[in-house]
């Protein structure tokens, strides 16, 4: 079955620590995206990548970093510089339409 | 600057009646619009879309209407079913250029369909 896998589903980290969220797709899509969902704010774009070894900042990139070394993988690192990291993070890939992963709930304590 | 707005945080309807979810946008470069449905702790799933060259698109119980002059679109669900209860997101995308494929989402509307 083709799809997007985000892991883990739930993640807890101490304040000040960096954490990396995994996103893997086997759909052979070139474009991949990271969104953040907060209550009452919809989905906001963090970073996106149109092709391997290339990525652009989205609307709320501060405090985040990404890499795109392989077509299948687009990991997101939430750094200690991100002031409000607790959120639900969604990864997506696109060919003609978007396919979303099931998300990772990050809680910083 | 919220370029896509869903001004109703929630909507409650009776099973069998019509649900109407609304969405407004401000960016004239948007020309492709989508609706997604989302359950808690899951990713959004695509429902229906519409291109700016059309004013209506229908798929089963779901119809999306686009009013370009008013920069407004709406999703009609008829008849509504309890399984339709979820968060509905409106999203918009520009036609091309470096922003091609980037989706801008509204805040979402929580739909509750009562049996």
C-alpha cells in the first residue's frame, strides 16, 4: 500500500531539546510538505520541498529545520529556538493531489 | 494575515438536513480550491475541489460553490449524516510559479451532525 508514514504518533520532549519528526513516503512524489496544526489556527506551512536536495521556508519556518537527501524522506527537526513547539505536525506529499500522513503529536514539557 | 478564513468555528445540524460550510479568501492569485475533512489525531483527507474556471462542482452528497467576485466558496453536504461529523478545512492554491502546489488553509469548522 502506498502512503505516508509519520513516526512516532506521540512524542514527548523536555524543553530546550531538539527533536526530529520522521516522514517517509513510498508514493514516488517529488513534492513534500510539513504543516503544523494548532487549535483555531488551521494548518500552517512550515517547510516544503519540490525536489530532492532543495527546500523552501513556509510561513512559520523559524525554529525548524529540514533536509531532503532522499526522495522518500523529509524529516523535520524542531529546535530549541522554536518558542511554542507543542502542536500536531502533519507531513504531506503531492503529485496531482495532496496525501497526508496521520500526524505526530509533539508535547514539550 | 489570514488569506483563507473560515469564520464559523463550529456548525451543528440534524441528520438528513443540509450542512453549509463557508470560506472566504483574500488573495487574488488563488485559483484552485479544495475541501478536506479531518478526524482527531489523523491527517486530512481530500473531499472535493474546484478550479476558478468553474462555479460549481458536485460529487455525490458534496457540492462546492465558488463565487470569484466575492472571493467566497462554500461546501454543501446533502443529506448530512452522523459520520460527516469532523473538522472541515478549506484550502487554496495559486496557479503556478514557485508557489505552485502550496496550500493555504483556513482555520477549520467543526461540523457535528446529530442523529
